[in-house]
C-alpha cells in the first residue's frame, strides 16, 4: 500500500519547537529594543529639563550686578530698618523669606538663599534659592532711543535745545518728576523715549531706579559725575503702579507689593532726592533705568512633579524645568573686600554672610532631576544631574591697583 505524504509527529514537534525559539528570540529582541528606546527617551527628557533650567539660570547670573553699584541699590529704610518683599515660594516653606533682610539698607546684586526652598522627597535637605538683580540694557523704543539714554528733565537754560531729535546736538529733555505724599509720577519726553513701543514696554510691576548725577551706576548718568562718596540720597528704587501711554508717564503709588514706594521712610526714597529745601518738589538731573529682580527656586506643591521656577519681580512664576528635585548653589567670594591686595578667594561657600554678598565672583550650580515617568522594565525612575560654574560678568571685575 502506498504511504500517504505528510509530516510525522516528530517532525511537527521539531518544527513547533523551532518556531517557538525563533518567536521567543524575536519577541525578546523587540522588547529589548522597546525598553532601550524608552530608556533613551527618558534620559533625553531628563537631560532636556536640566539644560532648560540651567540655561535660564546661567543667562541671568551672567548679567547679575549689571548697573548695580558695589554697595547695592538703596531701598527705603528708617534708621537702618527696612521691609522689602523678596520674591519666592511663600507657601513652601511658610513665610521664612517673605522679605529681604530687614537690616539691609540696599539690595545686593545676588541674594543667596541657602536652604530656604522646600525639601523634596529625594533632596534630604531644604533646597536652595537665589535672587538676582541687574539693569535691563535692552530697553529701546522703535525710534532707537534707550530708556536711560537721556535724563528725564534738563532745563534749556543749561545750554541744551528742547527735545531729543536726531538733528539736535544738545538735547534738553522736557520730561518731569512730580511727587506727593503717596504718589510719584514721572513723565518722559516723547521725543526722547516712547515708553510703550519697541522693546521698552514699561508695565505695572516693573522696577525703576531713579538716580541723579552723583550716583555710581550703570554709566548712563550725565557726564557731570563728581561726587561718588554717598549714594543714599541720590537714588530711589520704585515699583511701577500704572502706565499712561497717552501722557507717556508712569506712576508709583504707595502700597506697592514690594514696599518700595513708601515715602514715609526717612532714607532711600525719592523725597531724599529732592533739591533743598526738603519738600521743594524739584529734582536734580535724573535718569530712569529698569531693573530685573529674578528669583529661582524649587516649587514642591506637587511632590510627584517638583519644578524649577523663575519669578520675575513679583509676577506669576514660570516653570523653566520639569521634575527638578534639588537645587544647590555655591559661591566664590573675594576675601576682605577690595582692600586686600592681592585678592584671595574663599571657594564654594554655601551660605555667604551679608558682608560677603557684594564680593561674590563665581556661582556654582548643581541641579538634580528625574525622568517624568518610570522605566517600564524596572519600575524605577531615571535620575541625572547637571553642574556648571558661572563667572559673573557684572561682578567679576576686580581692580587690584588702588
């Protein structure tokens, strides 16, 4: 009898076994590839979050101190006591840093915040924060004029010609400053600066420093600078309350969120900038410069997704880094101020003293982040960190030749 064609049981079992082996190998390879792809993606996202936050911090730290006198920006105070609001996460932790040091009479370019931030689930200790102060050197209206290119007001009797037309070789701005017990209004000459177009765009909440020609500042004051021994009565830092585009003016009213517009203080207000006699309402040649106050801190409102926040003045903070679990800062500081020759440096100070703040020259940033989701194969998060050092441009100069 003729044998029928087909596979024997042994052949079927062997073929099945081979198929299972091949299929298992293929599935294993595919699973490994999927896991590898996910792992690479998680690491890339973590690195991207770190770099995004780091780039913002480096950019602002590079400008720290721009336009800030060595002694800082004078703030309203009475007998050395002040209460100026410091931006930061007021709900976590509590209100331990609701104001700058109340014994300060001036704000330094960098205000450190050693362990003033919240403690995350992995940081182990409270995170750091930092507040950076610098002049805005990008303010330019559509006509190409800078906010502090000209004084607010210059009497034609000084030899200048009214206005700031390009054809005018001796401009004499016709702006004005008026001050009452509760309000200060600064009106700018529209031929010199238009405050609501171009890159100028002054807004409520902006910080404006008014300084006369006896102040060492950002070099924008007039060429008659002679007396640089005392800046306490020649500058006033104010917070814009309202902007009137029609009249090209800004108003500073008492009760601002910073506590800067308080004319009741005996030092550091616009009242001390008036010409004699006190209360005359007349002011010397004065310029206006916008300043940025930038604060970085960790927001741990959602413990599962802590964020690196960037707060400009007292505006709503913006997240610049996702799932940032820790922020630590260290500083290099000149010893004994500028009187020590040659200068020596105390390296990597975590918590500089108040006396050391004006002499910070380098900032070390250590930032720690984790992946936004867990790794499927292990159920664990990926973690990474990024570190850098910033040589602070606005503060780095040191004159060793007295």
